C-alpha cells in the first residue's frame, strides 16, 4: 500500500447550471487528458453519491507533484452560473464529503486534508476553504 500523507479536495469546475456526471468526468480524463482512468479516487455528484474512481492503491492524476502520496476527492461543481469560483456544494455533497473524509482519516490518520489551492496558489479549486471543514474521526 502507498504511504498517504495528503487527502486533496477538488472541484470539477462545473458551473451551477450544468452537470458533469462521474462517467462524463471519467471519459473527459481518458479522452482529452489521455489518462488511463479518471484522475480522482472519489467523485461526489450533486445528489451526494460518492463514486469510486481510481483504486486508492494506485496514484491519482489530480495534483502535480503530490499524486504519489495523496488521495484525490472531487465534488461536481465549483463555479457559479458565470463560471466564477463559488462553493456550490449541495447539502447532500457536504454530508457525503464529511462522511467520506471521516472514513479516509480513520484509514489514513496521519494524512492532512487540504484543498488543491493550498498546494497550488494559481488554482481556486476547490472554491472553498478546506481548513474550515470540521471532520470528525
């Protein structure tokens, strides 16, 4: 098993008025980014369903320089109707994300939970301050 030191939160950069299903995101990563699979380990759609992407045993393709020791969690959304950064998480997404992060932190207790922008200041992703999340263990 890989040593996991980071759990990195992302958004799909999808405007509020549009959808990007798990399969559409996977297809985009394979077809346009030429990845072997979706870059994230988990993808949370607006209805709160947590979809499993890459196996956590395999490195993701979601944060340059950190993929070998991280788990990538992405939520569908992150942009307002005008494509400006915005926390668009639904209540269902917030509940699912909290539950998933709780489970992941039990599995990987030394891993820090951070936002993509915490590792790359050029990114707005995940469009909310991850450090404000209250994750119970």
